[in-house]
């Protein structure tokens, strides 16, 4: 395999920071390393980008964008000899943060140029690849609302969360982890490969990207008076100390429920009908970090 690098550029990424990504990469990436800039212009046409990646003889494919861009590019790179690089331009940047990739774009470019990679676990939810977290419940509802919002960023996420909380009704679930069944009423259920959703908000503080197991985090219903404490624990990696929290470890997870409910994979929306099936793929992705 060659040492050539592909930068997959989401043209909407970097707009908020007023960065011309093509110019930024061309000006700052080492000239002795061959690279291609591939602009993903049509959001609904990723197939052509996928074929370009697979036919390009690349050693590293860099997702330049937010968590959605990272998920789609990683979905092509997973189970290949190629490595995923990330130029983090999203509001959450969950996978980048989980792999200690700098949020500073110049520093992130240096990491990509160095080309050091390691293997990490990945998962699938109803056969769709994910890399950080997948789940169902309140966070999935927010992911669905956030996906249709014209405004991005942490403030929009926070406003949406507050608005939806007061009308939200927790659901009853049956969770089966490696054959063991648990029935519960949950505010949310997150199947975590990485410890955080993004923005350093940790729903599974003990999760590791290379241990071959998921950490299933269940947050049971709580009163509005508990919101500040729950939020503080999420931000300080201490959610596991909450009496409203329980967790399980496993490789194969089935979550069943009545009707259709919003689910998510890496913050991308998914409508699930009756159940979701989540499976572990140990060390399936090479990531530059």
C-alpha cells in the first residue's frame, strides 16, 4: 500500500470557524507527503466518495468534519488496511477526543502527517457501523431533533435537551447482554465503545476502545431536581456514582421495546421498530492518533 493520504472534506465543516479547508490543508500539510483533497459536495451522494476511497490506493483516509462525517468515512475504512485520520470540525468530536486527537487543527494535521496508528474496536447497530456510542431513549430523541436543526453547536444541543426533557416519558425495555436478560424502565440506554458522547460528556467512564467489550450504560428516570447533579457527574466522569445509573458489559446486545422509537449511532438518527441489535467487532479499525 502506498503512503498516499486522502482528505475527505465536508464543505459545510469549517464554515463556522471561517476556514477554507482546501487552502488550509494545502498550505499546512507537509509537501513531501502525497495527498488528495476530495470534496464531498452532495450530502446525499456518498457512494461516489466511497468508490473514490476504495479505488485510490490510500494508506490514510482523513475525515474532515463532525461526527457524522467521521462515521461515514470510518464506515468505508473499517475492516481494511487503511487507517482513519480525523480533522475535527464538529460540535462533539467524540471519536477524536476519545483518541486524544488535538482539537487544534494544525496540531491534528501534524498527527496525521506522523501517521502513527493503532487498532480499535467498532460496533454495528442493526448492521450499521458505529464507532463511539449507539443507543436508545432520551439521547436518541435529542440526536433526532439535532439532526433536523438548522443550527449546530453545543448551545443548540443544550437548548434542545432542556426543551425536550419536560415532555419526555421514559420507556420500558428488555435488554439482553450475551444471553442475560434485564427488564428496566430507562431514561436512556447507551451502548458505549468509547466513554463519551462528545464534548467530554462521559456516559461510560470505564469504556475502552480496544478491550473487545461494550459498556452498556442505563440511566433510570430522575426528577428535575436531580438534573444539575446528573449533569455534573456526566462532565466529571462520575456518572457511575449516581444511584440512577447501572451498567453491564458484553459483546452482543439486544434491546427490545414496544412500537417504534428513535435510536442513534454516533449521534446520527435511526428509527428502530421493536428492537435494536448491537454487535462488537474487536480491533476492526486502524485509527491515526
